[in-house]
C-alpha cells in the first residue's frame, strides 16, 4: 500500500529565507498530490494541488514541485515569515481518486 | 459563507459509553470523511461517504460507525468508547478529486 514519508524533525529557519519541505511516497505515482497547512488546535487548510503531468505549481510565495521519477514532492516557501510557522502536511489519493492518505507532517518554525 | 462545523469541540466520556460526534457542512459536497489525529500517526481515515446512503470503512474503522441520511451531515458514532479512542477527530468534505475542507476538530477523552 502507498506510504508517505515526511521529515518528522522540525525545520527551523530564519525569517526571509526559503523553507523547503520534502514529501516522499513509496509506490505508484498518484494522479495528484496536495499540501495542507495545520496550525495548533485547528483543522488542516488546503494550500496547493499539483497533478502528475505538472512539474511545478506556484501560488504567491509558495511553490510545489512533483518528480514522479524520484517519487517526491518539494514544497517551498520563499521570503518566509514568522506567520508561516505551522505544520505542513502532504497528501495523495490512495485506494480511490477521492480518498487521501496524509503524511505525519513537518513542523516549520520561522524565527525573526 | 459555506463552512463545515463539528460538535462538540471537546468531550470527556467514560469507557463503554456510546458517543456521537456531529459533522455538518454547507458546501453541498458529496464526499465526507472522518479522520483521527494522534501524535506520531498523522491523520488516519476512519470512515467516508461519497453520497447519501453511501458509507465506507477507512483504515481504522473498528469500533466506529457512520450514517449518511442527507448531504449535509455525517455523524460518527463510537459504539462503546475505549481509552484507545482518545484522540482529536476531524471531519472533512470535498468535491470529486479536489481539496478537502476540514472542520475545527473534536477533542475526545475517554476515561
């Protein structure tokens, strides 16, 4: 079955730098991959979706890449701000087009 | 504005009791999902529904049930609460092949 691996260690960076988070999956390449943000005590919030035929997707300071050869997606936040501090979850469909499995998430801390 | 709500937000119950967590969405989405989130496990799918009268088991469905009698609601029932079901529960909804919208979560403690 499909498994997702995200770095469980927190990522600490300085304000203004680019944060890069990694999502690796183990089996077949999914039709799409999604990234969510989760703040403490709140539900996840959708950020970006990238399809298997797309190499890169951008939204404001966010950029997602999808490499089906490496079975990996990278999530970048440029010009990071303390307000970007949160846990970021990667998700992809498994066992059906709508049913998602989620990675455990990577916590990002942006320091002033 | 459309939204997805969960109630209660916090619940403490005793082992063996039946508990129902409510989820209500006004997005008019066909797909609804229940997850639990525990430290070290991330989000795990409990049950899901692709429409009225449709329900399906997820990865961790033992001890849980759902019913879908209308588009807006997918209540989650713990038949006989166990301490292992202490967790944070999230409900989500989506359209076909798109992002999921999550509720604020219910923190359940089983003593």
